[in-house]
C-alpha cells in the first residue's frame, strides 16, 4: 500500500515538473530580435559585373582528318568517328588520336579495283587488236612488193613480145606499183590510228590507277595522328556539342580535335544587354575557377561583341565577351567553369554600406543609426554595397535589418538646403541618353519597401 502511494506521488511530482518546464519556456514576454550592425566604411569602391564563363585556349593547333580535296574527289561528304582517345589526353607528335569509319571508302576501293580490271582488259584487247591489224597490213605490203617484183620481171621479158603484149604487161606493172604505194600510205594511217588507240586506253588506265592510288592514300588518313605534342581537346560543333565517338566530320570542316596552347588561356563569357554598355576592352577582371576555389587569377577584357545573340533556351539577349587570363597555371584546363568579376569602375575615397542597410519611406531613403532613422543620399552601387553621398560618416554603425517597431525611431532628415543643392546637381549631371551611367536613375520603391539589390546595377552577368 505504501509502495503504491509512493508511486502516485512520484507520478504527480513528475507531471508538475513537466508543467513548470513547459510554462517557463512558453511564457509570454518580449521577443527581442538581435539586429546585426555594421560600420560604414570609407575607401575604394568597385563597381563590377559578375559573369560565368568557360576557359579555352587563345590559340590551338587543329588536328585534321582526311584531306578535304581527296574526300570530295572520292565523293565522300561525311565521316563518322569510330574511335577517339579520351578528351584531355596528353600525346606526343605522331601519336594515335582517332580512327574514322572506313565503310564507304572500302566499298569505293572495291569499285575502283573492278574498274581498273576492266580498263586493264580493254588495254590488253586494244593492244592485241592493233597488233593483229598492223601485222596483217605488213604482210599485205610484203605480198604487194612481191607482186611488183613479178610485174617487173614480166616487163623485162616482154621485150620480145608484140607491142600489145608489152603494153599489157606494162599496165600490170603500173597497177602493182600503185597498189603498193596505196598500201604503204594506208599502213602509215593504220599505224597512227593504232598509236592513238593505245594512247587513249593507256591514258584511261593510268588515270584510273592514279585515282585508285589517291584512294589508297586517302585510306591512310583515316587513322588520325597528332601533328605535335600537347593535350587533345575535342572539337565542338556549331551547337557546342563535342565531337566524340559517333560524331561526324565533313569534307568542308574536317577538324577532329585540337591541341590548345595552355600557356595562353582566355575565358569566354556572355554579358546581358543591360550591363554590356559598362564593359569595355582593357578593363581589369578578377577570375576564379570553380574546380579550384582557392586559386585566384587576374585578367583583362580583350574583346566585346558588337552584336548580341539569343541565349539558348531563353529569351535573354547576350553579348560575347572574351577575357585574357594573365597568369599561367598547369592545373587550369579548357572547358573549366570560371567566375569573372569585371571591374567596370573604381571610385576612390567614398563611404559605403551594405545594400541591406538601406530602407525607404516614400521618396526618402534612410538607415537605422542608433535610435534614429537617418536620411541618406545614395550613389552608385555594386552587387553588395552602395555609396552614401550624404547623411552618414565612416565608422557609424548601421543596422542591416529593421528593428522591432521601426516607426518608434525618430526620422532625421537632411537639411533642405543640402537636398535642394543635390537636386540641382542631379539636373545638371543627368545624362541625355538613358544608357549613360554618369548619374544613375534612382528607383522609387513603395513605402516600407527595401532597395532592390544593386540599385539596378547588380547581378546581371550573363551565364553561359
């Protein structure tokens, strides 16, 4: 009985303790939110455009397939890559790179062999025919010479014959002479004809043999080898796809792969049409490689496209920008992804705060400083920070997010004379063209809204 009563007291005590704990942790009270404060800093302010790019060699040696001329002569327009070494393989001069499909060429070689056999047979037949024809003509000449000699003997013996008989024998002699003369001229013509016929069939045979030898030479080029030492990088088609096993090359564009010069690298990126007016040739660039976050490189813009293009699978229009990498490092390779921070403008000796610190009330922009809301005049911005032209000094602590009951903080406005002067400066400095960044337009948000990141100049870098 005592044990049961003891267990009941223990259960009741546990329940009371649990209730007290729940009450303690859920009791109503003031939830004070901790607000992070940062100091306004003074110094150099960089305005940047950040993009994503891809590394590639500034120059490279192309590894070609078979000769385009020989391919077109063979009427071969497309060739499939049967085998190719892995992308990024290091090779020496003369090393194997790829093997192309020989099926079509093999069929054409068989056809060529049949044609050559036919031409060879035709050559032999023509040779035999002309030989027999000329032999018969030569035999006829011999017989006609004998006939002329016999006629001459008859003439010599006819001196004792009557004049009529002599005349008849003389006529036979003259006829034999004319026949021999005609036969000799005919033989000369037959000989020239035979020479022409033999030349014709010999030329046709030789032409076919040369064509066949070109096919043999072409077949050797179906095994592609490296022209020099380097790293093999697959060639890309017009759609950006790499030419690997199963891809095709044509008789017009027969590049199988490339050997890039890894000591001179560029990163190719795309900048959208909003930011492209800020990017100029010669601007400095800070480059990071995604594969090696600890590595940092520098570069400069070397080329900006004049004409935009449609981004694939997007409605955005972008402009191609090429950036030269200043440093060489053996770890970086073509096709690696880079983060490029293009420094479009550097402003010295200005006060700046994080974008998150700026708040808006109608047309007034302000920051929380201590127990007040201090009006400020902002200037240009980058992706993370914004310049404070008036209303704040370096070192003052500003809140990054509004505190509780922000309306309880006193709003301190700048002097009217100062604001009037600033408005006059804006009227003077406002550019004629909207694309001019001499004095940026300020977005006027709704009451209570936060300033958009970058004040219209932030992360718009094109992404490939």
